[in-house]
């Protein structure tokens, strides 16, 4: 058989597996998601080199990722745009559920000016993806060196103030598909205090379409909530800020889950 014949045969077999096996569909969808993410992130690198470390560099891969979500059977909608902090930088807190949250970042990036993210420094060395992340302004932190990590937080706080940048963070620190939010880590709140800029809570609907070896179609709403002020707050206020942010996001998430469940019923 020729290459075209083998390609056609493999394509047909994958299409059949996609439609008849939930397990196969689960692995195929995630494999496709990873492949597309790598392609969209790295192909525009020559264009990104023209303006290194600019948040605008991520707009191209973000647009491509948003457009390709339909291949995975996902439909994202953003609500609460009127709550977006104006004329100031901020720390954006997002609940973390899956690697698919990359699409959430792609949805938020174009509607929140000058976005960036924080990542461990090891990601930079995963070229060419690491190069792409550096080119769109990712802030790398050495998590194993507390002194350098704190220095990076202080520099990031200054960046937020000077550039009116928005740092997108997952305060839970790890992914979870559980109904309740995991406890928040302190890092995002240290950054908010260092920058003296507002905290912008963002709540993403629970991924009920996703489970063990299950990846169905899904409609997901991303809700931008009113900002939480940090003006005049110090490190001593971090526990109260954490509690307020956690309560705000968890309460809203519970209400959203109830609303979505009623619609399904």
C-alpha cells in the first residue's frame, strides 16, 4: 500500500474508534489537544521574535486554540466582562481543573490587556515551547530557591504596577476535578500585596464532561467576578484576603453548579 492508502486507512480507523469507544475518544482528544497546543505555540515563533517578551505574542496561538476548541466538542463563553479591572494591573485567580485550562487562558488573554503568567524556570528549557513562552512574556521563578523566588515576586509586583499588567494564576496550585475548590496557596496573595493591585477572581464551570477515561462535549462558562481590593493591605492581611477570595469563588462555583445541574435536568 502507498502512503496515501495507509493514511486514509489509519484515519478511518481513528474515526471509528473516536465514535464507538469513550476510552479511545478520551486519549485521542487529549493527544490532539497537546499536539495542536504545541503547533499553535511554536509555529508563530519567527513572528514573535520581532517583539520579544510582549504579551501580544500570545494572541496568535490563543486565537488558534480558541477556534480549534470545537474540534474537541467544547464551547466556551465569557461572562462578567464589565467586572474587568480598568486602568490598573491585577492578579487574576482562576480555579484549576485540567490541562484544558490552557483554553481558558486563551479566552481571557485578548479581553484582559497585557496578560502574563508565572511558571517554574524548568519550562523555559523545554524548547521550542519554552522559547515561545519566554517570547510572550512568561515570568519564570526558581521555586527551589526561596530568596530568588521572593525577588521574582517583588519584581513582578513592580511590573504589574508599572505596566498595568495582569498576572493569571491558579491559586489551588494543582489540578482538581472535585466539586469543591482545593485550599489556596499563598503565592498569588503575596504578589497581590507586593503590587498593591486588585485581585480579580475568575470562576470556570466544573468540567462535568470530563472524567476517568471520559471526554464528552461540553459547554463551559467563564465568569469574571468583581475585584477584591488590596489597597493598604500588608502581609499580615494575607490570611483574610485568602479567606475572602476563597469564599467568593467557592460560593459562586457552588451556585453555578446548581444552576447548570437544573438546566441539564
